[in-house]
C-alpha cells in the first residue's frame, strides 16, 4: 500500500545527545561559569553538559533567584556565576525558536540577559541563528528518545504496543491463557504511560480479553482512538504461527500512521521489514528503519525525500560502509593489502 503522506523521522537518542553536547563543550569560551537548563527537556541537556564541563547547574527559575542545584562531593570549577563570568542557557533542541525567545525576554525583563550565551545540541537550518552554539541541524519531522512518548503531534499519528511498553509483560506462570492471565490483565504494572493521546493501541492480545484490557487502559489514563487486538486465533496458534509481529505490521501498514512503538527489538525489526515503516524499540531505545529497498516500494515519495539527509536514505551509505568493512576482513583481501604494503616499503628502501 502506497502512502505519500507518511514521513521518515529523524531520530536522535541519548547517546547522540551526549556526543552533540561534547561538540558544543569543545567550542565554548573559557569564561562560562554556570549552565542553565530550559525546562523541561533542556534540563537533561544542561545536566549532561554541566557534568562534562564540571560546572554548576540550575534551571531558568533558579538563575532568576540566584540559586543553583545542590551538587555531590565533587568539587566544581566554581559555585556561582561571578562578576565577569558568563552564563550558558541550554535547551535540548530548537525548532521554531519560540521557547527560547520567551526565555530571552524573561531574562531581559529581570535584568539578567547580559553576558548570557545560548546553546542547543539540535537545531534546524532555519532556527540555528537562535543560538550561539549548536552541534547538528536535524530537520523535521524528527523525534528524540527522551520525549518521544509525550510528543502530541507524533503520537497522534502513531501505534503503540501494550505489554512491555504501557504495562509490564506477564511472567511465565501468569501467561496461562486462563485465570492467571486474567488476573495479570487486571493488575499489570504500568510502565511508560503517554501524557498525550495516541492514535492506536495495537496489541497481539486476543480479542476475548478486550474488556479487561479496556478497563486497565482506562484505569491508567491511557488516551487513545482505537484498540486493535488479535482476532481469529487462540494463544497456542498465535505462538505457533508467530502472529505477533505480522498482526501489528499488517495493521500499521494500512493505518496511515508514521510510527509504531514496540516493546521488543526483534519484533520491531520484523514489523519494520513487513510494513516498510519505522519502528521504535523501547527495550533498546532505538529506532528501527526498513531497508531502503522495502521503504522505496512501500513509500516511494518519502524515500526519495529522505535520500542523503534522512533515514532510511542514509542507511544506504551505512550498509555500503559495513559491506566494505566485511570485505576488508576477508583473508584474500588482507593478503593483498599486506603484499601491497611490502611492495611500497620495498620501493621506499630502493629509493634510499
């Protein structure tokens, strides 16, 4: 099924964030004495950067009130922003720049806007002028690991799994497809509950457990448009024929959504392969993209737009790099490289 409205997401995880902040840290002037985080996601970025620089940390309200967050035993380069020292205000990303403009206006109104620098690890080409320092231009549509489950626009076009995402997985003795399982469904521990509505809750739980599932979702304040369950199979058939990923991928492919949030990496890979669409694996906090060939068949328009700048277009280069690395490790290639090195060395020796 071709869907020209589907878009590949630019995804960045926490490891990407740390690398981006290190890039900023290496560029900062030496007189920065205090790191200030913009609530809420900017607190994460500011905290990592403050640790890298061994500087005190606060949020915007703390800076206005001349207080910093309590630190541990490790001595800091300074405990305040002294006269002449500069302050670095950090947000995790800049898209429109509205949030940062509001912060700048607030600090200026309080007389604290002087000697302040602004940084964000991720910007867009259009918003990079809003900050003094950035690491990478990441164009929309994009998603970040630390706020993916609270992104209103994204979850409005997403499918989300239950077991292992919204709730804990059943233990072996709870998964009897009978009384023990019904008891589990009623009291399953909530895990990652979205703070905004999600389009579809898609689970491989059997249709006969709809009532218990709906009651649990309601009790845990999960907002959604539709609950999609597995019909026409019992638990034994589902396990024997491995219907879990197929059921999810089939619905995802025809749903018109652009993200599936899955509990398990292995199933995420299968869902991405079957649907030709990206899947976020919660257990690894990793975005799984379909192969370029599959993405091109399923969504040729978005794939064409992604080439050279967004996944899965950039996967082509990654695959080529891995193939070259594997080729370089082959014994025959290694022998040829060794022989070539000996010939070059011999020529250098002869010239002397």
